[in-house]
C-alpha cells in the first residue's frame, strides 16, 4: 500500500469507527428517551393470601400462577424492553402501540398487565355485590347483574384456547367480550376495545389443578371472589 493510500485507509477506518460509536450511543440514549426512563413493568403485591380465595380458586393454583407464570411475564417483557430498545415511557403508550411490538414484547406486556389487573379484581368470598353507579350502569347495559354474568360466562366459556373474558366501559355503555392469548382491551388492535373493569383469566394454568377440563365451573365460582368495590373504582 502506497503512503497516500495507507493514509486514506486509516482515515476511512477512523471515520467508520466514529460512525459506529455515534450510532451505538444514539441507540443507547433512546432507551432513556430524552432523559425519561423507559417504562418498566412491575408486579403488584398480591392483595390477599394464596388460600383466601378457597374453595373457589385453590391456594396452590394462586401460588404457582403468581410466583411462576406472572413473574415470568414481568421478567420477559422487561428483558424485551432492554433487548429491543423499546422507548415507550408509559403503560398507555406501550399498549397504544401494541400492534408494532414484537410477539415477545406484546405477549409478555399483556401477561404482565392482565395479571396485575386480575389479582386486584379478587378478594375473599363474602363481600358486597355491585352497588350505586356501577349497579345502575350494569342494569342499563344488561338489564340485571344476572344477565351480565350470563353474557360474561358465555364469552369466557367460548373463548377458544387461551385468553381472557372482559367487562369494559365504552362511554356510558358497558360491554362484554374476550381476547385471545394475553391481548387486552387497551391494545390498539384488540378484538374488544374499552376501559377494562373486570377480567377473567381462562388460560388452563388459571384453573386446571382444581377444575381440570371444567372451565365453566371455574367461571361460575369466580363470581364468589370478585372485588366489586375495585371494579366500581375503575368506572370513571
Ligand atoms: Fe394467567
């Protein structure tokens, strides 16, 4: 290599190295999104003891569901956020862009959020039913709480494979439906859209230890442990 060519080669190499360095630093800073930390999912503290929902949902199912399944969704979505440099800074932003996410990020984000929502919807049996504004909304949308349960049970039973049944608010109207896998009604491309008020996990891991193939029995007993005060608090 002549001297001139060697000088040019070294110059090009330095320029290329600088470009890679700049590129890397831009990607790194995007996780911080102009100084704001990228959103991370966290697992709620279980608002009851594993055995508190007996005999409707058994302690072992609750323990495995919370410490294994849910924990894994939280870890996996946070791993995906780092690995894929996902820049969203809020839960809302995350789900508004659900259709643009990788399968790993989307499924685990849904799993992380849906289970937090599910745990907070439950309490030991024996609490009060829906009242006040929530009861009015139920009566005007479905006719009665029994009719709501009938529709919800139908949606939860007929969801083929794994998924969730939902009660959502859409303006002044309440609606019922279901979503597949770990999708939820906040996803931009959800089958059912609205503000989630109540959700039921109908994945087999949620009931199989106690109920095996008897999903309808699990769904029927779920109503005994719904925290209606929490559901009401989600109705703005
Ligand atoms: Fe689950």
